[in-house]
C-alpha cells in the first residue's frame, strides 16, 4: 500500500503520518519522487481500508494498494516513477536508470594478472565505458576450471581502478566474502547461479553498496523480481537487474536465449534500472554487437560487454569476449542508436 502526498506537503506532516502508521505495526518508507512524496507501507495491510486514511491528514492525496507479490520492487510502490542508482567512481558519480544515458560496463570474465586488467581497463575507458567488470571469484560448472584468484584478484581490480578511475563491478558468491569485496567493489554482483541464494541476498541487502542482480538461468520474471525484493526488504534500494539469457532446449548455436522482451516487460513492472548482458546471452562474440544494439533499441539502461585483450588465451569465456579493437568499433556503432533514443552521452558518441 502507498500513501501519495499532495505537492508541497510539509516534512513534519510526512514524518507524523509515518510515525502514526508505524504505531500500528507497519513499516513506513518515504520515497521522494520528482514531483511528490510517497509513503510506502509494508506489512499486514490486507485488512486496511484505503478510505480510512482520509481523515489522518488533509495533505494525503490518495491511498493505493500494491497488488503485486513484490512490493518495494513494484513500479506502483513509487507511484509510477523510475528509480536511479547513483554510483560514486573515480570519474564522478555515474547515474544508472531510465532517465540517464546508457552506462556501459566492460571487461574480462576473470581477472588474470595486473598487466592484463589494467590494459583492458584503459582501453574500455577510452572507448566510453563507465565501469570495469572482472571476476576475482568465479563460479564454474567444473570444479577443475579456473575459479579466479580470490582476494588477490581484488587487489588487481583495485590497481585497475587506481589507473583509470573506472567503477568496479565484481561478483560475490559467499556471505563470508561480502565485506572484503565491498571494500573494493563499487557494485556487488550476484550471479545467475546465486539469484535465489536468499542468505546472500539478505547479506548484500544489509550493506550499502549497489547490487547488480543477474537473472537466474531458468528464472521467471516474477522469481527474479522476488529475489530483488529480498535485497530491498533488507534495506538496500540500490539494485540493478541484469538480463543475461535463459537456458533453453536449443544450445547448438548460442549459449543462452537472450530475452530482450524482458526489458519492456520489466519497465511496466518495476522502477529498478535494467542492464542487458549480450555476452553471456549469446556466448559467441560475433553475435554480441547485434544484440547490444537491440538492447539499446528496446530501452536498456546499461550494457555489460566482455572484453579480453587475447580471447583465444582467456582463462574463462574467451569465445564470447570482444577484443579491445572490436569493443572500440562496437561503441562507435552503438552511438547513433543511443543518440536516436536520447540515451547516449555526447562525449561517448564522439569516440570512434
């Protein structure tokens, strides 16, 4: 349930109403929109009649129920307004959301050594990327495959950030690692395999770094949004949803089935920013540019592209990685599409 306040409602009145509903055993969350303030109510609201709130304050415009099973994640919870995730980096605060330019994230699947990660960071920054991705801890299907360098890999990511100022996005796999990864990363990624690791969702929800939540490889949209609800319910509202492809019956030609339809569908359901990962979504570098263009056309807020300076020798996911030169070309090709839909920075569009 949400209480929509009239424009210009005094802060004292908003605070008073929040305290009054909290005295009845509900959680009250103030949401500041572009034009109005909304008070979100979470708890047992089934027996409450929206009409009973009319006498609480003349500053209440309307009271609405949020019918979706996911409450805080629902677009209705913010009275239809989109949210923005603000991420401080060495190059300034980067805003990710539907009212901002597309933020491009690029880098290798795994951090291999300092020279490699710094070189890639410099190249993708020069092409217009805002964030560097790279796995220090890697979940792999085989226990014998390269699992990442762990804590020393975080040091390599820190070196790349120091050299470029790029924001760092890296995956957290275990609740025990959240604190040390959060000390380096600007965004904590919860991977597809952990989308419903509820202990991990609660843990990243209890800390204040933004969270990138990848869609599980066979997850429905409702399951994905309910996973995000765990993070918001734990206190962290800075969540970005990442579509990375679904496992399907035909894996002969692509690694996964990239669900671009999820972008417009999510736009109607949630206020959270949306990212698309065409690298994992296709599994083959030659298909990544086409799907990246399509993702911008359907309205994504961010792209995640795997880039490696020598994909043939990559320790993981080489076949789906672009070379830095290919990434340069892709960014130049994305600029006209991003500009056409009003979602591209002029400085980025000039790179080519």
